[in-house]
C-alpha cells in the first residue's frame, strides 16, 4: 500500500506524513516503524526453534 501511495504521490511515506501532519507526527511515525520492525525481527528469531 505504501508503494502505491509513493507511486501516485511521487514522494515517500515519511515525507507525506512530515508535510501533512508536521514534525512531531513524522518523527513519531518513523520511530514507531523502527520499533515495530525491530520487535518483528527479534520475535521472529526464536520462532523456527519451536
């Protein structure tokens, strides 16, 4: 969905959030994305062992 959004708008997901909602929500979105991706990787590591 983000790829489609970028293709139509011509800019990336973070740039759209920063431009539309401001610095706080842009930073919040980027930080949230980083945390969620890190947790996904960490929780996915022990999964094949069980």
